């Protein structure tokens, strides 16, 4: 006769694994923010930039962002040096700056 499966133990193991994955994801996102220099931005500014990126429906803009991100991860010195600049070459918004009409270049 077969030994019955312990479903409770299996569910607990899956829950533990899910918590580990979530913790690792949060840690990696924090490391990414620091590696790109985005930790110098104010919390509200960083949140606004991310929300603007999520709401952006321009495929060409997203592709440009994807390419910059890929270059950053491939170790391109130029990509790392320009991590704090937008695609137009202007400096990113500083922690105390208040944009007049939203985030430039993100809409």
C-alpha cells in the first residue's frame, strides 16, 4: 500500500518558497534602484516616474527604454554613466525639483 501524501506539508513548503521568491524579488528591485542611481531621487519622484512608465502606451518609447536597460545590464559604460539622464540627454529630475507639467519625456 502507498504512503499517503502530506498535502499540508507540501502546501507549507510551497508557501515558504513563495515568500523566499518575493523577498528575493524585493531585494533585487532595491539593488536595481541603487545600481541605476535612482536612489538619489525622492520617493515621490521615483514613484511618479515609474507610474508614468507604466501608463505609457508608446511602443517606440518602451523599446528605447528596453534597449537602454539591456545596455545597462550588459555593462555598457555609457549606459551606466547616463543612467540618470532621460532619452533626450537632459538631467533627470532631482529630489527637490518640481516639474511644471508632469515628468518630461515620460508621457
